[in-house]
C-alpha cells in the first residue's frame, strides 16, 4: 500500500494544502511548530476517523472556522481508492460525513464514518492501534515497544501478526465449553430428580388404589338411584294434595274478588253523589260571579268613552282610538328626529371646536420642540468645533514624535521598516532553535562520553580505554559545546535587540495610524458642524410658521362654539314638543286599555254561562250512571252467596296435611342425596387424581428417556468444545513460535545492518517476546541498559523488523501501509542519525515501497528522494507545503556553495 495524494482544508494549521506523494523516501521538514506532523495526522485521520485522534473532532478544525475537509488518495494491492471526510460544527455538535470509493471503476463504495473505518481495518488487516504499533512511529513514541511490559509487547505483536484472532477463538470455545458444562450439570440434576419422582410413584401401587375407588363408587351410585325413586313418589303425593288445595283456593279467591267488587261499586255510588252535590254548588257560585262582572262593566264605560257595552259600540270606539294614535305617532316621530338632529349638530360643532383647540396646542408644542432642536444643533456644532481643536493639538504632538525619531524612519515608511526587522528576527529565532538542538545533542554526547570514561570504556567504541586512540575525542566535543554556547548567547542578544527595536517601531506605527484617523476625523467633524448650523436655521423658521397656524385654529374654534350654542337651544324647544305628544299618546293608551277591560269582562260572562250549562249536563250523567251501578250491585250480592255455600273447610285441612308430610320427606331425602352425591364426587376426583398420577408417571418415564439422550449429546459436545479450545491454544502457541523465530531473524538482520561489527553480537527473542541484547564478549544486556540514542535506534530496528515480517509474511508477501517515522531523531545524536539513515536505506532494499519521515535533520534530508517543505505564516498562523525533488535540491545547494 502507498499514499498517492492528501488534501487538507481548514485542518489544524492548514487552510488549504494539497500534496502528492510518490514511492521511495519522502522527508517532510520545516521549523518546529510549522505543522509537519499534522500532515501525517491528516492521512491517519482520513483512514480511521476519530479513532486516530487523541482529542475530539472539534480539535482538528482550524481555529475560527466551522468546517474542515480531508481527502486521501491511496493504492492498496494494485487498487486505487479515495476517502473523504468532512466535519461541520454547529449548535455545539459536530456533523461527520465520510465516503470511500475505488477510482478504477470496480464500484467499491462505503458511506459513513463507521463503515469506512471497518472497511479500512479489514483491507489493511489492522485497526488504528495496530497501525501506530506497526507502520506509524509517532513523535515521542519511538521507545513505546521497548518500554512496554512483556505482556503488553506480547499482546501488541500478536495482534499485529493476526494471532489475537486465535486467542479470541480460543476464548469463544472456552466460553462455549463452560456454557455446555452449565447446561450439562443442569440436565444431570434434572435426570436425578426424575429418577426420584418415578421411584416415589411406583412405590404407591396406583393401579390397586384405582380398583378400590372404582368399586366403592359403584356401591354409592346404586344407593343414590334407590333414594331418587322414593323421592319421585313423594313428589307425586305432594302434587296431588297441592292440586286439591289449589281448587279450594280458586273458589275462595273468586269469593274474595266478588266481595271486593261489591265494596268498589258501593264506593263509586257514594263518590258520584258527592260529585253531583259539588256541581250544584259550583253553578250557584258562577251565577254570583256573573252579577259582579256586570257591575264592573258599568264602572269602566266612562273611562272607555262608551255609552253601552255592545259589541258594535266597542268596535267603533277601538277604530277611533287607532286613528288618533296613528296621527299622534306621526307627529311624535317627526319631532323626535328633528330634536335628535339638532342635538347631534350641536355636539359635532362643539367637538370640532375642541379638536381645533387641541390641534393648535399640538402645533405650538411642535414649534417649541423645533426651537429646542435648533438650540441643540447649535450646541452640537460648537462641540464638534471644540473636538477639531483638540484633535489638531494631538496631531501636532504625534508629528513631533516622528521628528524626534531616527532620520531613516518617517510616517510612510515605518511599516516597511518594521516588517523587515520582523523577518530578520524570524531568521534569528530559527538559528536560536537550531543552536539549542545542536547544543543539547552535544551536551548529551559529552555526558555519555564522561560516563563511559568514568567506567573505564572508550566513548566511541565502548572498549576498555587503555591504549584507545579515541579517548581524546571528548576534548573536541567539549570545545564544540563551548563554541555553540557562545554562538547561542550572541544569537539571543541579537534577538533581544531586535525585539526592543521592533517594539519602538510598533509604537511609531500606532502613531502613524492615529494621525490618519485624526486627519479623517477633523474633516468629518468640520462637515458635520456646518450641517448642524444649517439644520438649526431651518428648524427656527419652521417653528415660526407653526405658531401662526396655531393662532388661526383658535379663532376658527371660537366661531364654531357660537353656532353649536344656537343649535342646542333649537334642540331643547323640539324636546318640549315631544313631551306633549307623548302625553297625548299615553291618554289614547289608557282609553284603549279601558275598552279592552270591558271587552274581556263580556267574554268572562259568556264563559261563566257556558260553565253553568256544562255542570248541569254532568249532574244528569252522574245520576244515570249510579242507577246502572245499583242494578249491578244486586247481581254481585247474589253471586257472593252462591260461592260461600261451595267452600268445604274439612277437605281443605286433610289435603294440607298430606302436602306437609310429602314436603318433610323430600327435605330429609335431599340431605341424604346431597351427602351421597358429595361422596360420589370425592370418589370421582380421587379416581381422576390417581389416573392423573398414572399419566404423570408415563410422562416422567418419557421425559427421563429423552433427557438421557440429551445428556449423552451434551457430554459429546463438551468433549468437542474442550478439544476445540485446546486446538486454538496449541495453534496459537505454534504460530507464535514460528513468528518469534521469523521476527528474531528479521530483527537480527536489521540490527546487523545497523550495528555491523560494533560492540554488540546479536539479539535473542523468547516465546514471550522478551528481548535480550548480547555484547561481543557474550554478556547479556536488557534493552533498558542501552544509552538513550542506542535505545531509540534499537526500538526503531524492532519496529522495522516487525514491519518486514508483516510485509514478507510467513506464508508469502502481503501489502502493508507506508513506513511512517515522525521525528525519529529526537533522542539520537549525529552518530546514531547516520545509523538511522543506513536503516532507512536498508528498508528500501528490503522492498519497502514508500517511506515517509518527518524531520529537520540535514543528514536525513540528504537521504530523501523527495523533499516536502512546511512553512507557517506568522501573521495568519496558517501552514503551507511545497514539494521538491531532493536530487535537484542537492545540485542547487552545491552550486550555491
């Protein structure tokens, strides 16, 4: 696998970066903090998303931006792919969109962050953690594997070599075996329980118990049938006696019914006679009421304007009253409309007068406001002219500062001078950083050399110091440290001087900006002061016009009030005429009410005479009905005497005694039958229970047979899972040993290439991945005993050996990601850097197609096929990348020399 191209938009320090990568060794270099590592993090993030980040998704979005975009083109096993991730921040959350597709027309597509991550993990056969443990040596993690515990190192390497799956399968088989054991133990317990239940039921002789219960049930059934026959005979006797009693009861009921009818007829006759008396009294009272109504009619004739209470006189008087009322109402409606119109005119005119007075007041208030605004405009103009004077004084003071400055700095050239000094300061700071790194490495070399000398060993080869030609090299290193310290101190002094001068220019630049602001403000304030004075004059003229308009409105209001008073007097006269007409209309109403009262009393007399006639008819009808009732009463009395002679009390008493005897026997036999029926039910239930237990015994035997077969199958399955668990464990151990052998071989080959003919002999790797380094004299060393640079280089050799093993494969070659080294020289001095260069060259010789290194070391830069330069703009804090051919760059540098 190799990376072909990466594009970053608003990713960490990159605003918009697009970089193409080729096979071979690519070195990414630049100043510390310029964003070199962020390029590799962008590739890692494109493959694995959030799993590749130490922080959150928000951390990768450039400060001040809301969206970021990462695109990576890569080729794996000959198939080209493109993966794109987009992040958008809104409402406190991050929207993450991701797609992956093949670009050769093979129609491989994945959508969604999880789907893409799972596809990449399956494609590379490693997740994000395995990627950084194998192919991606991140900054500061060069010693990660060597500092890990044997157990952590074993798990990491096993996962890389795909042995973790075997352990996962072994654990699954173990879980399955334990699950089978739990089920098997449960089934065995149930099998023992079934044996106990079957034995208990067989000991109870259920068939013998069933025969006894069925025999007793037959005896009880025969006795129940005998008692039921006797009960039927008693019922027949009771029914015959009841029939006799029923016959005599019917006759007695008829006798009682006839006697009741006689009482009802006698009561009806008495009630009808009382009702006839009531009608006679009501007729007398009605005649008296007619006399009273005729007297009242005579009293109301004068009020109604009638000479007599005849129907014709009443009709004629009512017609005259209707004509008079219509005439009065016409006049009244006309006067009411006239009065209302006059009142409305008076009210409207008064309102108009009030409106004109109110409008005059508003206009006068507006005039006052305009006068106040004119005064405020004059004051604002004075304030602006005062501000112009203050700004003029301030500008003069600022110009004097430029006059007091150096002759080569003026108002227009201060920005250019400051930018030139800032560029110079940047170069000095880069030199300070380089000198600090060189001084640190030189001091470490001197410290290591002094430790070896104190131990009696050569600082270069590690051999006994006696007769060593290299022992004097430490003095040269000490002199180099002193020279670097002096040069670093001189560079820091130059940096401080530049800081001081730039600070002075910053103040002058601020003064120049302030002068520009003052010039613009003076011009603006002058224009605004003139505008304010013109506005004040316009507002005074408008105020005078409004006061004249207010005076005119007040004169118009006074004339309107005089007309309103005249209309109000006319409305009062019309109201008096309305009152007179309403009094006349009321008199007509009183007369009509009297006519209506006479008419109603004449109707009441007619109704009373009709009532007298109706009551006479009812008295005659009641007399005829009572005559019929007396005839029917005589017939009922004769029937009563006949029924009384037909009732025999002695026969009724004998039938009653027979019925009581039969009912008493039925009660007694019912109790006995209930007792026998309960016993029969008990026997039937007991028989059902015994039969149920026999069925349960049969079912238990069937269940026991099936469970026995199940236990046998589970025992066989338990043996199979145990064998499978052991097989995965043995296979993992066997493959691990093969991997250990191959890894030890590749590690020694890599180590020999790096340390050939040096103080170390070889490396051993045991089955638990414990590493041991042997010196030439055979003395074993723990990797922790190596110096800082040697330990870092040893760990890089281990990582490269693992990478080679994955690339070559035990059973054949497999495609692997690019080998990525992020700042691998952090812990290396110049001598070990040369060994690292040799390691990189040898990895290319082993067939590693693409190696990407982040470093600012010149020696590694010289070993590159392509060089990527990363720079950061200090003003925008944005990083950019530039790709160069390393060979052409080297030729250019020689030409410059």
